[in-house]
C-alpha cells in the first residue's frame, strides 16, 4: 500500500491527539519481532540484578490467584511469575489445561469451573493474571463470572482486536493457524476494551514484537488502568517492572482499589501514559 503524503511528512508517525489505529507491519515491527528472544533473556538478567529491590514489593490479603499462559504456552511459561507470587504469600495456581491453543471447547468450558473451584477453596473471589492470550481469557472470565473474579491483570494481551480482522502481527498469524480448533464463544463477545465489572490493569509495551501494543490498552476509567513497561512480549512474565506491578495490584484492598503508582526507585522501569498518542 503506497504511503500517504501525510505519513511521509510525519516520518510515518501518527499525529499527536489522533487515534493511531493499527498500522501495517513496518521495519521497526520486524526488528522487534526478530529480537524478542534476546530481549526476553535481558529481562531475566535484569530480574537477577533488581531482585534485592523487589524483595520490598507490597504484600496484601492472601487470596486465590489464577495465572493463565499465552498462546502455544503452558504452565511452564508462568513458573517464575507464580513462584514470585507464592513467595509473597498468595495461593497461586496455573490453569493445568496443557498448551494454550486458543478458545477450544475444553478451555471455554473448564475455565469458569476452575475459577469457581479456586474461589470456593479460598473463600472469596480470585485475582486472574493472564499473559498475552491468557489475558483475553481473563477479561472474558470477568464478564462471565464477575462474582468470582476479584480483579484482572493482563500482560501484553491484544484484547482490542477481539472480534476484528487479524492485524498481520506474529501473534495474530499464530492465532489464525489454530482457528480450526476454536469453539464459537456463546458469551463474552464484543469489544473487550470497555469497562469490566471488576478492577482491571492492562500492561503493555511499545517494544512488543509479537502483538500491536495499542491493542493491549483499555479505555481508562474508574477501576480501569493501563501501565506501560519496557519489556519484550516474551519477557513480560519475568520482567522486574511487571513482577512489582502484579504484586502491587494483588496487594490492593478489595474495597479500596487505587491506580498504580510506581515507586520512586523503580520509576524508570515504566513508561508514562502522557507519551501515548490517541
């Protein structure tokens, strides 16, 4: 598709204050995708360096926490995150449904049951943390069984594309390969960017090489926030900024949820919402 004169004048950037939409894959996107494994490894190294600081992360009321993996990943991909949260005193479980191949019939039927079992076991609603596609499932769970969900934290989850044509990103192409396995959802259809009936935090990274970061943001409002980090898509589950943020969100009082404020000593690990166009 030829580049418009307006795009040439702006150097390919979206004008401030204008909704950015979803751009075609670019050289930058190709570079980000190619360097995902290296940058994910860098997050693991950063975790080792910052661990002394992370030991001061907030701790809150113990309650059940369910962690959902991304596309083509299993509980093995969330071991670091679950171990971290378990060390903070939360009873944490993975989904125990094997590899995530998308919204198959088994997954759409079993996830609400799993949340109900966890809520019964621990005597109250469950916080659901989902990485990538797992975050989309987490948002749908909040719509399907809101009385069982305490809050949702999504990590690089492109829920803004739910119900829309694929955008050409590596994540969208991978998802399309398994579409023949997917069950047609009977509930939770439509725009997932809107307000959920429970508090929700959407974590995104403008350096995401797998999905379009703009699709990972929700409409801000009471109980709904977006938080930017510098992580790669694959590295979010063990990025120090993400681990601190998840700990901070789980420590929020059930009846007095407040937006995230980075601690001064870790502020550089987060990006400012003031820098986001649109």
